[in-house]
C-alpha cells in the first residue's frame, strides 16, 4: 500500500475525519465540514487502500466508525464490505446530518446508523461490532488510554480495531513558494506547533504500545505517504484554499506582516496570485495505520 487518508477537525469529544491542521478554537463548522468533504473527495482512493490492507478474512456484519466526521471512512467501509452496517459516531450533529444526507443520496441509508455522542463522557450502546475504525480521532480524546480500553470492551472477541493517525500535516505549496515569501507554509505550521503541543498532546503518539497495554494484539502497522498532484485533480486547489484559510485563522497572530500579506494574496480568490490559479499544488502528508486484534 502506498497512500492513505487525511482529516481536519476541531475537538468535539469524538474527533472527526479530515486533515487535522486546524486550531481547536476555530468555530466555523460549515467550513470544517467543507474541508472534510474535500478531504474525502481528493483522497478517496487512499482511504480505500487502507481498508483494503486491513487483515480481514470475513467481512464484519457491523463496524463502528468513531469520530466519523462527514463520512469519509464510513463510506469507504461500506464500499469495502458490501453487506456491512456502519454505526457512525460523532459529537457534531451537523456532521452526522451531512453524513445521513450522503447515505440517502447514495442509496445506503439502510446500512448506516448515526449516533451523536461525546466519547470523553459516557459511551452509548454501540452493539457488538466485529470492527472499530478510528481515523484522526484518538489523539483528540481527553483520555485516549480509557478510550482504547472502551474499544476493547466494545469489540466482539477476535474483532479488529483499525487506527489511522496523523504522522504529518498536509502541505500544498512547493518549498520555494510563494515567490515573495518562500517557505511561508512551513512558517505557518511552525506558528501552530506550540498550540498543538499544548492542546493536542497525543498527536503523533506511537499507538502500538498503547494498544498492547489495552490488551490488543497489533497485527499490522505502517506509515503511508500521500502525494496527490494538483494538476490531475481540480479539487486540490479548493482543498488547499479551505485548508490555508483555516491555517490562517490559527497562525495569524504569530506571523509577520509580510507573511500575513503574502498569505492573504494566496487566499484572495479574485487576485492574480490566488492559490486557485497555481498549477504547482500537491497534497503531501503522511498517515500511520495500526491494525489491532482483540483476543
């Protein structure tokens, strides 16, 4: 396998699928959902490659998607396992509403059940799934070790826990771009590093030992490189625009006036330097994946 998915989200108790490079205090749920949808569109084949890699001999009858967002993982799982029901769990009612609308549109409503829940609080009844999927959600848990134990208790004996986590933030611009402020994107991410260390302390964790401590047997682990050429996918420009807009919201306070001005020129969709007019964009990131079995 060569590629994987990305995700963005603000912390809501369960976490959401997406390219998680946004500060927690950004409240624009609509824009957040837009990025999640673009993430799913641009990286659909990479999400599918993860589900294809999972060590599954018999298709599960039920899968729980923890922190489902607007459904990138949910719909990949429904495609991978045609007879499976997915229970999609998230703390955002807006995201769940969007997911249900997509399921209706695709004729999959009878195979999807949505559950609104904050998994930092009490867990609802999620049945006895043969698989649990958690993509870019565990690192947002207040007590991820507790969450791992809860998943172990939730799974049917022999069930599989698929964990997809962030090994790196998405980048879109070449290193020497933009021409007036080369390296701007890296400086924006560096400006958020302190915030991330304080508020998302489990990002980048090695989940293998944590899974083992919770009782799981880790059957597979890999780091996947994502590199999607923007010249081959028109959605990459829109994905970059939405992501950089949210990045600006968190980094603006720490940027120089020159960097902020350059970033605003990239975000000006009517301007000649708009990111939408660039032909050198790409989505570059990494994801780490673990497949862990309950005994």
